[in-house]
């Protein structure tokens, strides 16, 4: 089921780096940017994560948390965070619970093959837990700037 602007963001409690866990509803009162990405250590996902890293202080100043979600394991997230000095939580959604709830687990096509995978997507959630903006099929270049601008204007 696809989410729409104005919907309540589906809550989840999932593992994060360093054997922690994160519950989305525990962040009420802050804005939250959730970006779903296909895989740690791949070129596009690395660029996107580093762009969010580089803008992290600007998001923080706007009372906004950044959360990255993929189906990678916590151990892989730990390596990705260490390698690129990422200052925000990466959620491990190995079972696909959040991916399904947010509608980003979809049929993809690449080089003539069809397969299920995460479609790069970003959600801006307001302080009450409602979806304020959605970016589907994200192109990495310039994306973080667009998200930051949306947060500033919300």
C-alpha cells in the first residue's frame, strides 16, 4: 500500500548499528527524514549517505533526525557507518517490515532482469508523525539539498 501525504507514518521498532534499536514513534516532537536505499557500500547509496552526513548539522539545527533504512544486516551497517563516519542511525530491516509498510519494496528492472528490491525513496515526517513529503525513485544528485529545503519550508 502506497503512503500519501497526510498519512500517519507507519511505526516500527527495528535494530540499528551497535546492537541498538530504534522506534520511530519515540521521535515524536521532531521532524524525521527517513531515506530508504538499496545497499550499503554501493556507489549511489554511499554518495546519498555521505550527502546526508555532510548536511547533518543543518538538519539537526532544524530539529530534524535522519534515519537510513536498508535490508542490510546490523554488522554491515556498523562497517558502513565506520567507513564513512555517518552521524545518524541506520536501521536494519532484514525482514522488510518497514520497506513493505512504506511501499518501497517493489518490482525493479535492471539489464533486462526483473527482481524485487528497495526503490530509493525518502519520506519527511512532521513532529506529529504524519507524512509531510515523499520523494519516490530518487536521483541522488541534488537530493539532499531538496530535502533540506523542504524541511526549512515545512
